[in-house]
C-alpha cells in the first residue's frame, strides 16, 4: 500500500469517528495529557476489576463532576507499560476554569497517575482518530539496573548488545510496510490495516543504558515491544539483518521475535495535525 492509500485510509477513519462526536448542549470537550507508572495496573483499557488507568481516571472525574464520565484515549497501552504523554478526551459540563479542573483532578488521583495538561477542543476532535502518529521509547540496561530503575527498564544481566548492528537493522524497517509479523494478534482484528508508516526507529547508547525511540503513523498490538524484541535479537547476535528482512516479508508473527518486557516501554507523545481554531480558549472563572 502506497502512502496516498494509507493517508486515505486514516482519513476515512477520522471522518467516520467525526460523525459520532456531536456534543450535547451545554457540554464541552476536554482534552487531557496524562503520565503514569503502569507497573501496578492492568493496562489502559477499562477492566471489570477496575484496575486499569482508564478506570482510575473515570472514577476521579465522576467524583469531581458528580456524574459518570466516559473517557476516550489515543490508544491502549499494555499492562506494565508507562506513559509520559498519553492523551484522552471527555465531554462534560464545567462552569469553572481549566486551572480549577486541573487541580481538582490531580488532588484525588493516585501517585502513579498524573494529569499534566488540560485544554478544551471542538467537537470534531477525537483523541484516537485525530491522531497522526505516536512516539514510543524503550529502555534497556546492560547489567542489573538499580532498584529505582527496575520498574522502568529491561535489564539484560550479563548479556551485551551490539548497538551498531541494531542501528543497521533498524534502518531496514523504516518506511511503509505490512507489519503483520510484529503484531501480537491477528492483524485483521488489530485496528484495521497492518500497513503502517514507520518514520523513526533509532538506537542510542549512554554507557550501559540503551534506548530505542520509534515514531509511526500507528502501531499494531504489541508492535513496539516486538520491534524492540527484534532489535535485541540482532544486538545479541541471534538474528542477522537478512533474517530480520525475511521475517518482515513473511508477514507472520513467530517466537523468533519475542515481545520485549512491558516495563521498558513508554508512550512519549501523540501527534495531532489540527486547524488553528481546533482548540478554544479556556472558559472564564
């Protein structure tokens, strides 16, 4: 699928979502950025047990707004995955300032979840379908990370990684490809097309700390963790660049590329391309 067809696909998704986004009279659409330590949570998406990030936020919003609230995230993160820049939106009646709303939400949240920004937006904004891409980072430690880092880093013990080989391999995955081989489930049920535009995949090192940073138009389920897992296999000498290319072209996920552990993964940023008037100024006190 070429880039023009890929863009058309995402445009149809956004138009379809936009038809469902009419606001009720008196309601405002709020857009929030949230950071969280995902270690003790079962992921982003609401669960029956109420142990998801979404559940925590919806409970606090219901307390502040005195009404049930449903939030819509830019996407799901797995159990144990962290975020610096997850985005969600919700619709509500609120007569006070954004500053007051921000303080109210922050004051009652658990310490592992923090609202970093709140804005208002037009009804055509959708946290998921208005997104044009995302940035993730994955952290690796050669050796045994210190206790304060273990929640946020994949420690590989006595193993060593060839980061030059990892960079060479990463370059082979850039561009528009069918990434079915890097999906954690059947791509046909994994958010539409398995064709994604991988715009950035970089490997950097600072002493024993290695970081993989990736940006793409979108990701399949567990795709980032499998990209990291593939590069780790290359870095350990268990997979050649030719093996990686063949794996990508085969289009089938196998145990040859395991998903890297969730604890090293961070959702860093969600990218949006919005018209200048998409975000309204905050209401007066």
